[in-house]
């Protein structure tokens, strides 16, 4: 389960809460009943992982987009799309 970090906008209190993705975010500071805000940079591991994934999928995705645009055009002009692979 992911750990979320919150910081109170009113008193500066920081707290961590282990929640499911489906759980509602905390919004009220337990010490002063002020507004809680999520602090995202506390979960650096998650962002590192997704960064790797984004970089990897971007390069392969660009290649896919480049090759995909070519048969799409030829398919429009000629109906023999099964012959080309
Ligand atoms: Zn507070």
C-alpha cells in the first residue's frame, strides 16, 4: 500500500498515512483541524520508477507512431493490407 504524506497548511504539521488508492485523501489536520495538503515528493521511489517507464515507452512509442502512419496511408489508397506485413 502506498504511503501518502500530508502537511497542514495551517499549523505545518506533517503526517504520513498508509492508504489504498481507493481511500479518500485526508483533508483535515488531526492537531488543529486545519487544511491538509498532500505532499507528493515524499514518494520519490514511485516517481523514479514511472520516469524510467515514461522514457522507455516514449522512444518505442515514437517508433511505433512513425511506422503506424505509413501503412495507414497505404491502406487508404489500396485495400490489400493483408499482403503487407
Ligand atoms: Zn494543523
